[in-house]
DNA sequence: CAAAAACTTAGCCATATGGGTAACTAAATG
DNA sequence: CATTTAGTTACCCATATGGCTAAGTTTTTG
C-alpha cells in the first residue's frame, strides 16, 4: 500500500450520473433539452458564464451519458437521452422500496406482538 | 465584477442532495441505514478507510439532510431520513413527465398531419 | 475573400473533495 | 484508576471542479 493506485474519482456510472445532476447549470441544461435538441450556444445563452466554462458542463453531461452531441457544420447540437436518468431513478426507487418493506415488517411485528399480548 | 463574490459550491438543497448521492461510499451508508439506525463505527467497518475520512462522508450526508445523528454516550448514532431523497425523485419524475408530454405532443402532431394528408 | 459566428484548445486560478496521520477528549470497562 | 473504545480535531496532500482569458480553428456570410 506504499503506492496508492488511487485513480479514484467516482468513475462508476451512477456516481457520474448523480454528480452530473449535482449542479444547477447542468440541471437547467437538461431541462432546456427536454424540449428537443439545441446547439451549445442556445443552451449557453441564459447562463452568464464564458463559453469554455459552459462547455465543461456540456462535457460532463455527455460523460455521464445524459446527452450526446454531434457536429453540424460549425454548430454542435446537443440531444438529451432521458433513459440515462433511469439508473438514478432506479437507485432511489429501490431505496424507497426497501424502506417501505422495513416499515411493513415493523408493522407486522407490532401486530404479532399485539396478538400475543391479547392471549 | 473585479471581485468575485463567488461563494459558489452548489449550496442549494437539490445540488447538495445529488452530490451526496454521487459517491459509492455514501450510497452504501444510505443502504446500510435502510435497516435502521447504526453507530458511525458500525457503518464505517466495511469501508477500508480511516475513521476521520469516513466521518466526512457522514457529515456530507447530514449536510444534505439525508441522515441525522445524535450522540448516545460515546457513540454517535446515525439515522436515515428517506423523505429527504424525495426532492431528487421529484426532479427526476418531473423530467420524465415533461419528456413523456413532449412525446405525446409529437404523436398528436404526427396524427394531425396524417389526417390532413388523407383529406 | 474578409469578417463574423460558433466553437475549441490551452492554460491559469481558487476552492472543494476525498483520502491520510497524529494527537486529543470523553465514556465505558476490567 | 488504568485502559479501551468511539469519536473528534487539527492538520496535510493530491486531484477534481468550476470559473476565467487568450488565442486558435472551422464554417458561414456579406
């Protein structure tokens, strides 16, 4: 362990996805793309920020698989891929289910205990 | 704009929440807490990592409102608050709904166009 | 073909993040 | 009461992140 082979910065898909969502600018971009594909400049317009800075956000969204981009002449068109959000939803749903299950088991247990107490 | 008043590191709730979820260790902690409250050390055990490092993750989860902690003697008990995950779910659901709506409108449009073509 | 438009590349900067050690405090325990 | 146990505090370190400017490149356009 003398050398840390640590190339560690959340490279798994879910982490990339949640990280992509953890920024208002990027969420706004996703929001904007829900209406359909748009060029980078159109997306950037509302975001008082230099283009290169904005581009990094686009790259992150692309890196997380949330969008793809293709070049059409000098314009780079961004297209949303909402399916990519699915793994985040799934993770949250599974958590919710497990929690509900826990509460159910708790209720069942309390029920059973109440029964025993009666007898 | 000479001075950047930029105290900017995603301080909004949603960003804090998504950021909290963007790390495997923290997601594992949430997972572990779905069974019920646990002390820090119990949570840390599976995570080959020094305690102080692990504590930072706990702090982040607490900062995002995902868990609360209380001290019981020398032990710090961590408790999950799954409701806190709701805003993330809501954001994703709203995105999904808007996307579905878009597809519906597209279908309607194609339908209408087909009708016109027939006449 | 000159100029504008739409990125791109390259580099800089401050702060945040994820990890670590060392040393300390406070509560249980033998 | 001496020792463990369970955190906690106070740093340090490398890399990532989010922003910037300056200087390209490649298409359009006038």
